[in-house]
C-alpha cells in the first residue's frame, strides 16, 4: 500500500501524548496536532482522536492524512458513512494516498458494498503491487460477491508476498469452501490456526468446512474451541448446533440454537435451525413458532415458508400448508 497500511502507519508514528487538543491560533502546527490524534487513536480514544484530526484539518485543510485518519477513527466507531466521506476527501486532496483507498475499502466492505471495496483495494494494489494486505482484502470482497476463482488468486498472491498473513489463508480457505473444495479449505484454515491458534474466524470457517465435508465430530470440536475463545459468539453455537443436528443429537442442537438466539435474538438463522430440529423431533408446534419468528425477521426466505408449510401439513392444517407452499414458490423456492 502507498506509504503503509493502517496498522503500520499508526504504530510507527511516535506517541506524543493524548492531552487537550490545541485551539486554533496556538503555536502548535497541524502536524503536531495530527500526531496527538494518532496517539489518541492508538490508545483507543477515538473521540479525542477525531477532535485532534478535526483541529489539524482546520489548521491545514490540505493535510490528507488527517482526513484519512479521522475517517479511520470513524470506522472504528462503526460510523462507516462518515469514514467513507473523510477518506473520499483525502483522496480528492491526494489521489496517490493508498491508505485512504484502503480505509474507504474496508468501510465499504463493512457496509456490504463489496463491489466498491474491490475497486478501492484495486487502487491500492495499483499504487503498490507488493501490498499483501490489499490482495487479501480484495480477495475477501471477491469471495463475498461469489467470484471465488479470483478470490483464491488474490489470496494466493497475498500468501506469496507474505507467508505469515493469517487472514490470507483464512480468506482462501473460505473461497475454497464456497467452491465446494472442502479438503483444500480445511488445509488453508488449519494453516491459519497454526499461525494464530486464537484466530476464532479460522475455527468457525474450518468447522463449517468440516461439517459440509461430513466430518461432524471434528466440526463440533472446532465450534467448541471457538466458543471457548469467545463464549458470546452466537455463530459458533449455531454452527455446533447444526453439527449436532446432523449427528442426530437433536436435543444438544436445540440447546445450542437456544443459546445462539439468546445472544443474537434478531438473527433468523438460529430460529430456522431450531425449527428444523423441533420438526425432526416431531414437535411441529414449536417448529411453526420458530419458522414464524424467522419469517418476521426475514420475510423473503422461501425455504422457511416451505419448512413451515411442511410442519402445518404434518399437523393436518392443509389450508395453512398450501398458503405457505404458494408463498415459497412465489419467492422462488424450488425443491432440490
């Protein structure tokens, strides 16, 4: 990346304290105040960093790095629109500032705007073809939009440039998994875990790959390790619950889905899977309640209407079943 990456940039600037930001007209220069902003940022005091970068921008409106780093601070606060606006201003001032493209790219990614993030990471690569993190990030965005072949190519290049980049192995593993190449996915995700035994995402993705590869006991171990590392990660309970369900251990699956719902009550996936488990146990009333909850959260999933229709049919409620089957078909559901 031109100049350096976000993490490297912030770690290389000398910390000069995180005290009161100088007012306009003081003896401090925009550069001095900018450095104070970096010090605040490194301490996780993003509000103070934003104030400092704002003061630096007022003293020197063309200080592109101040615009960019304020955007980075907004990003850390989850204010992605503001992050994008600041990084866009930085790019307008200095079109060669790779850091600004990278920061804007990760903000677009977090918003789910993967095509725009691909564009920004491509700009970073054009400015610095040896930036491993830019290839890795672009690969992640490409995987999200379903371009797994190019995602694999980008992550492979990232690994060639930096063989210790954990995220690149994880990204390539995710792309292999989405392509159905579970053996290669497991190899890459295992490599990521060797490099960082505490990398939760790698355990989650390897658990998913093992689950889809039929290695249910190994998948359960991966999800259990993810839970140990982060007991509040709803997706880990949901993943383990699915593995238990596929193993025929419906009660254990239901227990995990219940915990996932407790941790993330607005996510439909755990309701759907708990509903499926209840249906397998013959408890169609509870299954219908869960499918109804899932539909309330995400009303455009045809497969859930189909599942609820099956539960209604098993209860002998034909009119309700037919209505759900019709809605499933309307939403594009097709039986496999």
